[in-house]
C-alpha cells in the first residue's frame, strides 16, 4: 500500500513495520532534472524533520521526513545517478528505507485520490 504526504513524499508500507519512501512524480516534475540527492540524516527521525536536500537544474528543495521512523538505508545509487529520481521516482529512484513505522499513522497519510486532489492532478 502506498500513501503520500503534503510534502510530496510517497511511502510504501512493507512487512514488519518497514517502508520505502521517495519523492513523488509530481515533485520531480516540478523540480525538473535532478542533479543531487543528499540525505544527511540517519537513525530515528521525527516527522517533518529536514533530512536532506534535493537539487535540480532549477532549484533546491529540502527533504522532509515523511513520518516518525528510523532511516535504515539511503539509496546509494542516487549518489552516482540522481536522475533515477526523474526516470523512476517510485521504483529505482527511491530514497529511504525506514523501520519502526507506525502503521496507524501511515494509514492517516493521503491516499492516491486525495494526493491527486491536493496537487490538482
């Protein structure tokens, strides 16, 4: 199951309270060609904490933790090929692996229809 945040992150819940997350297609479309993904945070992080930055040819934007969880992995492939976020933001362009995800809080994030309405898609 995938949910979305108002800060334009998608979060895919996996088994055992883990999740994978990254920025949405809408976010990467708005940013344009991404040239740097720099996640500087690790370990347990609070929801909405700034955890890094994504830079494009147009601008730079802070990355906000999508929900309270522990960052267990950052997609190392993005260091050499940040364009993966443009090519496949919900696949090979994922940014974070998370642990200790509160499934009840996850369920309150936006579903696809609500996110589309939020972005005007």
